[in-house]
C-alpha cells in the first residue's frame, strides 16, 4: 500500500521529500481545468473575439498559466523548485466551456504534476478575473491530472508536445 510522502515517519509532521538520491529523468505532465461561462457570457465573448476592456482574454490567461507553472514552489509549500524546460498552455472553447490544457516538461529528480495543475488552474482563475465584469456565475470545474511520464510510474496518456511557448 502506498504511503504519504510529505509527512515524517510518525505521520504527524510535514516534510519536503528528499530527492538527492533520485536519478535525473525527463518528466512531463498534462493537466486540464475547465471554466464554464453562462451562455450569455459565452456569446458576448465570442462576438467580441474574446477581447474585453482588460485585453485579449485567452492570451492573457495563457501567459498567466505559464507564469503559474513557474511559481508553483512558491505557492505549494512542499514542492521542490524546478527548472522547467517547456510549458504550453492551450485554451479551446467548446460550447460554454473554456478547456485549459497545460503541458509541462523538465529534466529533473521529481515530477511536474503540480506545475501542470497550477498552470491550468491559474489560467482558469485569470479567465474568471478577466470576465467577472460580465458575470460572477462562472464555474471552474474538473481540474485534474490527465497524465504524467517519468519517475517511478507513468499515469494516463497524452503528455507529449509541451514544447517551449
């Protein structure tokens, strides 16, 4: 049975995992978040070419997602700071949902799952912020890890193509 890695042997004190003896491998992760717009907001944004008084909504959210991946160790207390080799944030619109895919790569001793999850979430939060003047009835949902490779075990699929922006 798997055990929690971010607590000491007593199970009571938090700790950062020791990775000094791990091998450097190529690590990739793909996370997804969705933001559901009310139908009238989705239509207003589409009609405006996703431009608001705050700027190009999708472009700003993509940049925010990339910045989020780089700030993960500052936001999540027990994450190791990583030197990322690639990050791509893509946002597609399907009906009333913005689907945010964040793919991250590094060469390191620990994975980039938290960076991908943070990037997707920060992009969703940025969409919310940029569109809240139109409505507060937006919902961020289905934030999840889609896949990861490298390290002890792979998970999911479709982690390729996290090239540099």
